[in-house]
C-alpha cells in the first residue's frame, strides 16, 4: 500500500502532528480506548478484574498489519469492526475467557469517535505549544520595534504612519485569538462518546445489570454517568453528557478552531511574502542552508516558510466545509456523513499542525530590515501623514476645502517630485495658518503614531487555560 509521506504537502511533512494523525496513531488510539474502557468497566465491577491486563498484554505483544486492516475495513465501511475482531482473537491467545469482554457493550462509533477526540487532544496540545512560541517570538520582535516608524498600507497603498512593532503585534493578536479558541476546544470540547448502538446506552446498562457488580441495580442514568465520567478521566477528555453520534458539534468546533489557526497564521504569512519582495525588503525569512533555493535561478531566496503556511490556509476552508456539511446527519446513526469526516478531519489536523510548526520557525527567526522600513516610509515624501493636516486645518478652512487643497498639493508633489511640505509651504492659503516649521512638524511620521507604540504591550502572550502537550492523555 502506498504511504503518504507528505510529498505533496510539505507544510506537514515530518511534523509532530502529522505523526500523531497517522494510520498507526489512529489504530493506537482506538486500542487505547478499548483498554481504557476495559479498565473502567473492571473498576466498576462490570467485567472480570483480569480482563484489562489481558487486553493490554494482547495489544503490547500482538502484531497487526495496517494494510490488511485497512482493506478489511471495506467490509464494514469503518476500521473498528476489523480491529475489534483482531483484538478479540489476540486476547483469546492470552486468556480465552477475557476475549468475551473485549468491546463489551460498545459500538464502532463509540470507539472511533472517542479515539478521534484522543487524537485531537494530543494534536491540539502540540499546536498550542507551537502557537505559544510563535506568539512569544512575534511579541518579542514587536517590543523591540515598538518605536520603529513604518508605513501602514491599506488596499495595497501607503496610508498613514504606524510602527513595525504594531504590525508584529497585530499578527500576534490574530495568533492569540486562534490559540485561545484551540485551548477552549481542547479543554472543554473533546468528549468521550459512549452511547451504544443508537445513543440509548442500553447495551452498557445491560452489561452492568448482568455483572452482579456494584452498579447491577443502579439506575441507568447513574451507570451512564459513572462510566462516561471515569472513561473521560482515564483518557484526559471531557465527559459525554448526551449522545453525539449525529450531533456533530465536537467535530464542528474542532474544525472551526483549526480553521482559525491556519487563517491567523496565513494572514501573517501573506504579509511576510509581501514585505519580503525584492522592491520592499522590509523583512526576510530566517536563513538555512538550501532553504528557498530555486532549481534554475542561483540568486533566488524564496519565502518558503510563509509559502507553506499560506498553502495550508488556502486548503483549510474546503476541508472545513465538508466537516460542517456532515452536521446534516440523519437518524440516530448516519450512513456516509460520519464516514465522510475522517479523512478531511485528519488533513485539517495535519495542516494546522504543520502550519503552527512552520510559523514557530518563521516567527522565531524573522529578520527585520529597519533601513528598508525607513526608506519605504520616506517614499511618499511626507504624504503619509497628510491625514493629520486635514484634521488640523478643517476647523480653520472647512473640511471640503481642506481636503481639496491637500489633494491638489499631493498631486503636485507627485508630479514634480517635491516633498509635500515644500508644496504646502508655497501655498498662500496654507501659509496664512501654518508656517514651514509647523507644516514639517505635522507631516513628521513619528508625530502621528497614535497608540501604535503601545500595541505590543497589549498582546496576551499566555493562554488563560493550561492546554499544553503535557496535559493530554498519555500515549500507549
């Protein structure tokens, strides 16, 4: 079977999250859920106490062929059935009686959805770590350049003065918003999925009834809550209050948070691509041997990190659209919609993880060329702060007249190559209210920065909740 190494998706190739969402990782997560379910059921007296150890030994010592498993999954349209059959056979080799209690009361979607949440928890924790480092690097640079005057661009054109630190702070804030959303989903939005065949939990209740254990005579709701809560604790997920076989809110929330990640990082990447153009050169990507090379042009140093991040942002919306479409699930279990989630969700996790990993490297090594920042600011020859003059002269000349005067002066400055201050100093109407020194002061970019120098201090670097890689369930 062909293995996807990421040849056509370099943004995720070889990254931690790509490994966490591999076929092997998904199988491992499903097996981990089976072991955890057995442990919880044994603690609650629903199955014999020795079963969890037998299942764990079988998983540890057994050998499965991922290619065969994938092909056998065609027989049930999902991989759980074939995996459970393999697990039952393997446990039987350890202890035949224990094999009867493998997957006890569970249905395929219970195992797969819970495993998906476990995979997502681990992937999101890694993503958060990378986003935190990206934010920290951007904020450090923003603070270093909080007073570096730069030109702000609107609709691609020079607009008003800002600082380069403000640019960096705004990039960081977008990443903060995405990070916080991911943290919220990681902490509160990844539930276990123990509901039984049609969401009634009846099979789990019946298993408890026939066990003779502590829950044999307990109300069904108590059995549900105990089993769900203890499994959630076992796996580091949240407890499932309601069945969500066809209420795909957890998947939609997860998809939305991943789209925010690639969107925020993609926005950062687009500006890096623009500002690293040869004719702008306000910044450059961190250098490395062989990075950014052209196969034909020896002088090229392409912005490859930003390019990879942008590709993830461009692919994500279509994938997320599919995941939101699967909310239209019918009945108590869906034919096709649940199944349609799997590959797009895996790709969303991998793209967001690759984007965050790449952004961490990009932000940490971003090279800012203050000299070119200053020379680009000076290209307008003082026009970048003309808005300030409109505000100052409007009470004296009226807004319409002031704007027309300054538009005419700007046109003349562009036509003649003069500085705007020179043209205005020669205008008798302007000179009747402002002398040359006053005009120069009003047009000085450093004097029209507003709160731009303060924006770096407003970025919240760390998340309000703890959701780093160390907070997820342990891997097998």
